[in-house]
């Protein structure tokens, strides 16, 4: 028998079974779910869907056996739902923690903004060759050897310029240096 369609005579028998037992099963499901009517309705519907899939077996049961089969199915479905909901409840705090956006840190953002502004002012004030080296390195992410080739200078000279630029940037940033040791930082 296909799970999509059941023969017409089985459908009539299943309809009679539903008419006979659905109301009582709903009450039983309400007890199991502590009055959650929506969940109780879902459990009864799922039990009758399961009965439809196995109707060739369920139809041969006596009335008391059929009712017992339906109640047992509702009970198993309720347990499965409770386990699923319990697992979700246990997992929910971890999901919320993982995907909750971080709290804004306005102080850190302000300090970072000040540091970037001071950094760019200091870079603009550099001598032309140091300015070119700094821009190629930090704006265009070029290596020392690429900068040296572009400017026609030795790679060691590029390294010396970068050292000098870093020293000037640290001096310009002062207490706003995000990579400093924290001494003298504004509170």
C-alpha cells in the first residue's frame, strides 16, 4: 500500500475509526501535554496518520486493541516531542550565545577612531619616500621586495623606512596606541 493513498474502503474504515476514537484520544493527549491543545491535536493527527500507514494491520485489531494501539502511538509521539523540545531547550542557550551579536563597545570604537585618525595624519606628514613606503605596505599590502622594486631602492632601505615610520606612528598615537603596553592610556 502506498503511503500517499489508501484504498477507498480503507479510507471509509479509517474515517469511522477517527469518528469513534478521536475525541477520546484528544482528551488523553491533553492530559499528556498538560493542556496544550495545539500539541494534543498534532499528536492525535500524527497517530491517525501512522494508523493510515499501517491500516492493513490496525484494521484487523479488535476495538479495545485498536484503541490501545492508538493511545500507545499518541504516547510514543508525545515522548518523542518532549525529547525533541527538551533537546532544543538545552541547546537554545548555546545557540543564543553563539549567534548573539557582541555588545557594542563604544569606548573601544571611539579610541580606535581616534587612533586611525592620528595614524593617517602622521602618515600624511611623513617625508615623501617614507609616505610612499607606508602606503604601499599598509594600503596595498605589498612586500618589502615589491616596494623596493617599485621604488628602485634596496629591500633593507624599505625595512629601515618601515622601522622609522612605525616609530613615528607610535609617537603620534601616544596613549591611543592600541598595541602599546597600556601605560598612560586614558581611562
